[in-house]
C-alpha cells in the first residue's frame, strides 16, 4: 500500500505526540492571542471554581482536592495534551465511581488506582490505541452518561434537602433507602437555599447567559447564610478550613495486596477517562473546526492523573462544559487552560477562607444542574424510538450503570452493540444467481463456449457484502440450495470487500465437497486481500482459479 500513489502516509511518532501547545507556537502566537487566552482562562476558572469543589464533595473527598485536581491535572492537560482547547479537571462523570472507590478503599486506594489508571493510559497512547475509542457505539455512551446523571442527582438529594444521614452509601439502591429513612429530617432552611440557588442559576441562564451563574449563586446564598446565621451546612462546618496552597508532593502507600484490590477500579478509571476526554476533544473540534490528536491527548491525561494524585487531587479527565466554555470565550490555544489553572491557584492563595462560607446546598443545586445537562435527553428518547436493537443496548447500559456499576454497564453495552452490528452485517450479505456474461473478463472462455455457458452445466452466483463468520451460514446455505451439481460453478467475488478465516475455511470445505461430486469451482474477480485469505486457508488451484483483474466489467449489469 505504501507504494500506491493514493496511499495516505502513516503519521510519525513525533506527529502523533506533538503537544498542541507546540503547534500553536509554530503557527505564530502574539500578544493579541495572549490577551484572548487570558480572558478565556479567567472565564473558565470562574466556571471551574464551584464545579471543582462540588464534584470533589459529591465524590466523597474534601473540596480542596477538587481544586488541586483542576490546578495540577489541568495544567498538564493543557501543557502536553493533543487538543487545542481541552480543559482538564475533575468531572461529574467520575462522581459515582470515585465515591465507590473511596468508600471501599479510602483516599489512599483511590490515589493508587488513579496512578495505575494513568500508567494504563500512557501505555494505551504509546500503543496508538486511542482511535479505537471511537468504536464504542452511541447507545452505550448515551446510556452510561444518562446513568451517571441519575447517580449524580441522587447523590445531591441529601445536600439539597439537608437530611440527617450519618453514612450515605455510594450504591444507588442503599442510598435511596437511606434517604427514604431520613426524609423526616428535612431542613426547610437548607431546601430554601437550594431552591434559591437553582432559581438564580436558571434565571441568569435565561436572561444573562454570559454571566457566571454558578459562582453568583453560591456567592449570594453564602452571603445570606452568613448574614442571617442560618442553620445550613457549609464547607467549613463539614470539612474545616481550606488550605491556601497546594500540598507538598507525595505518593500514596503501596502494597501488592492494595494493588490487587484496586486494579479493577484502575481499569474502570482509565476507560472512563479515555472516553470522557476524547468525547470532550471531539466536542471542541466540532465547535472550533480543529482536529485533536487522540493518542497525545490520552498520554497527557495519564500524566495529568498521576500529577493530580502527587499533589493531593483525584481523577482527571477532559471536561465538556468547561472545554465548551473555553472555545466560546475566544481561546486561541492551550495557554487559556494554563491561565485557568493559574487563576484557580491565585484564588486558593488569596480567598481560601471565603470557601468555608459556601452552603453545601448551593453546591448540590449546581450539581443538579450539571446532572440535568449531562443527560442527553433528546438522544436518549430518539434511540429508544429508532430501533429495538439500539434501545436494548441503551437500556441495558443505562440500567446496569445505575444498579450494578459503570464497568459492567459499558462492557455489556459494548458486547451487545457489537453483536447487533455483526447481525446487521450478516443480514446485509446477499447471494444472487447470475449469468456467465457478467464474469466474461474473469473466466477462461476458450474452455467454455457460449452454448455451454447458456446450458445447465454452468452456474454463476454473485456474493455481495463482507463475507465473515457471522454471514458464513447464510451464504453457504444459499449455495447449498443449488440442488444439483453443475460442471462449473462460478462464484463472483467482485463485490466482496473482505473475507475472514472462518468464512474462507468454510468455503474451502464447501468447494472440496463439490469437487468430489465432479464440480469445478472458479472464484472470479476476488480482490487481492480476499485472494490472500483464500490461499492462506488452503483454497488453491485447481480447486479455484483466481481472476487477474480485481474489478469486473459491469457494462451488462
């Protein structure tokens, strides 16, 4: 293929892994670009500030860990990532997963699992497997995203209602049971603060969409709680004072026993990080007209996850809402993401004491909005109505994500989606009877004259579609319905783009069966890759004669 004039050259290692920051500087980067990135970075930081803390709290860790993640992890994503506009940080999609790991293994277990996940992502990137993420079917991504949205919303019921729950389970069913048992402890002051926060966010989104609704909501409700001494849980009342700087770099304790315990979670974190970050990069590409480098982005996400843990954070991934905000704010390149990290670090150093006054009910309202936006409602109902197969994949992924876990939901969804695809591909393969005139350029006409071609001693069958293991039974059943044994059977393979080993070996057995009955088989117009697979399976002359041409003259069709 490499010598073919139309062949696309394979990208080099440097081309695949060059950070977009380097590309931006190569294209030319001036003061106007720097000013645009500084403004965009500030806009993103204003959005990221409340979200980072809210996601951390919902994940079962203290709020500063969310800020550490956005600062340390987000810096690495922007510095060496493969997307021009990607903003890295803690993501709502990880809330249920992180909360479950923290509940079972503590923060040290989460830290170890995240470091392993980072190493997995780096290996996946170096093996250039990033492009394979695109093969996850849409019903699976919509299903697990909707499932995560339900989990996020359920995790905030306690904060929004101010329920008195000593220990809130991370699993959905026990969580609902705990909420139901504590429903009589609703705090009307807390509910009022949550309702006010929701109202502020929704009104600003409707009439002032460019204003930072999340930040304004938590600032106003925090001021009200402080001024009127309301009995509402705040960041300080539950978590204490927020530190004013990043912690000293450190690594979690390591043991083989702990490694074995968290390894499944590490693979889940790596998978979810890969899916979320590349989906976010695709969103940025669609908004900006640019193209990301998937393997460079996955490698950066892996390094960023390790860096985040070193500085006391949690899992890092690309964040769709913040990335979209970055693009809409006029960012020119990854410098805006670096500015966003700098602004968050500055806030931590200057205004950390103010974080303590933020009501947890307001952060709960923020995450309720995030959950509502995350659920792709139109796509969900469209897939339900479009196809029973897609609906089955979607609902299986959705329900398993909610009631079992994310890994099971994605795994079952992908397997079901693959089986549905194979079934559709097998059904699309067709076998039709034809005439010798259709393959005149492929058969030795000196041996079979026109009169013989028109007789019952010559039969032609044209196979159309991918001839693979899923279609083997269908094709061979159609061929075996011949009902008699002609002197010559011509199989027209001009419309067969590929054949796999299972189909080739089954065809070989079929040809041998016919040869014992005195039928000669000619395979006409097989493409080079198909001829290679047939030969490798043992199907060789005189059992089959291969056409010299790849395409058949189609004038008579």
